């Protein structure tokens, strides 16, 4: 199973065969983005475990992305330097992996990939696993913040009526419609005018869970009225699923894409942000 040649940016994905062939590359760092308990049970040989919460947020409020100094310390401790190619994977629909990929992008590190199909595909293909913990030498990571991939609250509020901006909500439909509130937000519903495509629609439903071919992804987005010509703001509840939607758009070559990182954890818990229950 090879990467679909129809993707505009196929280099954002790593296929298992490619990863195995580059396993001894000293400039490659494989990061397991599942919980440390899962990492300790088994992981791909050579992988390091992400030693903190998979959201990679500031601990004080847990809404905004981890700051540059702390993220640089995290990456350096995992053996990631400025010239390192990072390959991320997880056991949750690749959303934790795309989270790390997006934070790396936000801090200016372009050499990053997501393992297509992640842990589930690796197991389904009966590939090697281990419990041996990798111990990389410390790296030297330099954060270079790129606000072009970030959407802040004020940015979105100021563009709520802008016809050139479209908002993609990637939460489950029940949360979008206000029928479920698992995170106990103060208010239910969604950002007015946003469209809903749960992240599961972007992945195959088999045991591999890989990203669907480019033609299928484009058809899904077009069906919901989304256009690559408009600026797209992607969000979920707290910024994890958000990054998978962001990743899909970048995989297809969409240029004007931002992640609303604070997402509904911020928007739905304020009194001055508009909310809707009806579908766009």
C-alpha cells in the first residue's frame, strides 16, 4: 500500500516500508504519541515516547499550545534537532500524531511526517515491535513561531462575517449539533456558519485506518461546500482532532489554513462568542 500519488504533498506522510528502510538514519526521530503506558507495553523499534499529555498544551490553563521554550526543551530531550526529520504515530486515528506534527509546524520545523495508518496498521501488517526504550542523545531544537498556521479568538471573531473565511468543525456530529456535551462546556452547539466533517470521514474504515485517496478527500470537502480558494479555519474541542483536519487540507495542497487551537474549550466557555444549533 503506497502513498496516493494524487496528494499534493505526499511527503507529509511516511509509509511503513519507507520508515523501516530509514530506521537507522541518525537524522530521523520516530515519536510514539500515544500515552506512556501504551508506549511501555510495546512500540515500534527506535521510537521515543512523548513524555507528557498528548495535547501538548500549557499546563496552567490547558487551552493554548505549549510555549516555545518548553516545547524546545521537550523536543531537545527527545533527540530532535533543527535538521531532524520527525515521524509521528499513535494509536488514535493519527490525531495525536498530527497534533505533534502541527505543533512542530507552528514552531517552524518543516521536516515532519505522520506514519500513515499509525500503530494499528503497523500491527495489522505484523511488523516488528519492542518494549525496549530508546535513549537518544539530546538534540538542539530552535523554535521559530509561525502564526500563519494559528487562529486566535480575536482573529476568528473579527472575521465571523467574512465570506472569504470558512470554518470546519471536525467534532462528532452529536457535539456539533449540541446533542452531546462530553466536555461539560458552558454552552452547546457550534460556531455559526461552520460545517461539520468528523475526522473519521477522512480515514479508511479497515484495520489499517489510512488516509483516504486524494480524490475521495476532495469529494468529501466539496460535498460540504468547502473551497481551497477560501481561508479555512479548522477546530474541534481542544485542538487534537483539529490538527488532523488541518493535516488533510495541507496534504491536498490547500494553502490558506489555520488551526483554532483553543477551539471550543475557549469559544463555548465564554459569554461573548456566538453559538448556533442549526446546521449551516
